[in-house]
């Protein structure tokens, strides 16, 4: 069975400082991994995805994530936070073995002025 | 414009009164899915459909039904709603599910309150 764990339910950073949102996954087969963002009272938008090509994946708005198979991690980073990054972020896993799609419980990112 | 639409956007109902939330996509996607979002629990998959007439249970299917008679539509049916089904519901679609790396496109959400 697949699972995904977002290690922090809330993260606070100051504007202009780096962002790190942590995600660990469990999958018996080669997974596809995604990060989605949900701004307050809005729908969900894809930030980036890993599909077994490059392990370092670049997404929109300066975000990137690195797939580390040995650590079963797919952490999301951004070098410099902006106020508009305040939102909830979801790590998502799926695999060809199981048609289900599994979301993590989310990490709410707060940006301090 | 490529989109997933859901109706209604807001619904307040009473326990036991059957309701249907509609979902429609105009992108010719094969995979469609329903999720519920609850604080602290993220999104949990209720049902999904790989194609017309093919549906399967997600992680929280109890109390829900779906059908996929046409490729573009995937309604969610609550035959006897209960207060624990009060939640924010999202419909999503993509070209593929499971191990595919296709992006999911989400509807705007339906906020359901069952009293």
C-alpha cells in the first residue's frame, strides 16, 4: 500500500528566507510524486511533479523538489519566500500498481513580514 | 476554456435527504475522481473512475455512490447524508490515474453541510 507523510503541519518563515516543506512517501513500486498548492478559499494547483526522469524537479513560482529514493523523500524547497507563497501545500503519491491517488495531510506555510 | 465544473458550490441539507453533486470536465479526460477535504486530514479519495462504466473505491467510499455513464460527467451521490459527511468536496480529472504522471485538474469545490 502507498502512503505519504508530510512531516510538518505548519511552517513559518520570514519573507526572503528559504522554504523547506518535508514529504516522505511509501510505495512498493516506482511512484509518481506531486506537489499541489491551495491558496485560501481557492482550488488546487499543480506546483511540480516527479516522473522518474530527473531527480531534481523544477516547478512554478521558483519552487523545486528533489526525489531521493534512498531516503524515500520528496521535499519541496524555495530559495526565497514571498508573501504570496502563504498557502497550504500537499504532497501526493501514486503508482501504476494501484490506481488510487494518495494525498498527504498538508503543510500550511506562513510567511512573516 | 479547459475546466472542471461542480454544482452546487454550496449546499446545506438535512440528514437523510438524498443529494447529488455534479461534476463535468471538457478536456476529454479518462480519469475522474472525488475527494473530500477535512481540516488536518488533507484530501481523501472517495471514488475514482478510469473510464466510462469503470469505477472503484478510494479510501473513504462509505456513504457515497458514483456513476460514469458519459466520459465528461462523474456525479457524486449521497443517498442518505449524515452530519459526518459535512465537508468540502472536490472533483478532479486527468488523462490518467494511478502511476501516470498526469496532472489532475480540480473543480472549485462544493461545501456541503448536513444538519
